[in-house]
């Protein structure tokens, strides 16, 4: 898809055909032998669909040498002589994220939407994946971890009904983004992450964002109760075959726990509410599949 526009940018030409950003996000099939090794990966996602454009404008999310990569493509004859690089408008993209991905997923709590607009998700995404910060996927991280899709993070946060006096536990803190969203709505957020490198990443990201009411620790939240409990709300960021009693027992009376529970091909986001000590109400909210939380125990099966 292309549109005709006027104006100039940082490239050698202005006007002509302009690539629509949304087209890139769904991926593409690259021609045989493409991309050439001489070109950096950050340029590939932008250029693979548009080798025939007369004039080319590119949205540069990262600022990490995309201009040089474009020149590499040009030298190899893969893009035309005239192109421009346009700096990404992150705030507009964030607005579109809310309006086009999150609201349509029935996330309508304005407090939650305001947090999505306020917290810079791109700063919580690994640098080499920054251009994918608003893509509607579970984003792969190092060591088999993942970052939930933006709509899922917002949905889980809305569905635990966060209150200003709440103490919240995030099981699987990841890069800290979901903790940062929650931190603006509750008294304190505790995150537990099993991967040591991600613990340091989450701490650094939260500090850089100025989040002061969030604490990240390393450990397996399924293996031991957290000393900061009981919690008013618990969010689990990976799927479970079933929620262990040891996790539900960390809820205060009236507390809510949300997790994706079940087996492929059908899992469900399920809300557990502690109605009394050791007694829980269970409500399946919507179907959604997620990879297993690391170290999650599968259901015991019996052979006869």
C-alpha cells in the first residue's frame, strides 16, 4: 500500500510513494537470498516489501544506523536512488495502539488506558526489537521468555480491578512494563522473575521510567510464597495447567488473581477471587493461549 505525499525529510528526495507503516507489522515472505548480509536487520523489516517503489520513505523507529543500511541497499541496487527516512512519531503510535488494539479488546477503563498512554512501552522493549514495541504479538525475549502483547497486558490489568491501596504481585516480571503500568494505579507492585538477566533489565527500566513503588526480585514464584504477601491482586504472565493452591493462598481476602489456565488448543484467562480464607470463586473471562510460565507444573495424568 502506498500514498502520495508532499514534503521533504532527511533523504535526497521528497514526495513520491510512501510506505504505510502498518503494512510492515504483519511480516512478509522475502525473495530468495534476501536480505543480503551487507544490510543490517533493522532495515530489512522496512525494505523487504517495497523494492519496486519509485521513491521511498521509511519510518525509522530506532535511529540505529537505518540511514546507512538504506545506503547499503541502494548500493546493491535493491531500492531506488531517492528515499527518505522519517523519525517515528512514538506518541501518535501510542495513541493508535490504544484506539486500534486495546479499546477494541474491551479495555475501556480510562485509568488503564491513561497508563498505556503515559508509560513508554518502547523503553521496556529490547533495543534490537524496539521497532516492534506496539506490534500485536507476544514478543520473544532472551532465554525463552516473552513480553505479552500490549492488549493482553492492558486487559489483565483492567480485569484485576486495581485499587489505589492495593499491593500487587506480578509473576513473571519480564522487562518490567506490566509492573510500570500497574504502579501508577496501586500502592506497590512486587515482581518476581526467574531469569537473572531480566531481573536486572526490569530494575533498570523501572528506574529509568521514574517508577519508585515497584520492587523486582529473582526467584520462582510458584515454588515459594513471597514474604511481602498477602496480596490484593496477582497477575501471572505465562500460562498454567492449573493455578497451584500455594499461589492462590497468597491472596488476601477479597484479593484477585488472574492467569491463563488450561491446555492447548484452548486456554482461558481465569479470574480467581478469595472470598474467604482458603475459599475461592473462579470465573473464566475469555479464551487466550500463552506459552507456559517457566517451571510451571503440568497436570498429573493417570494411566490405567
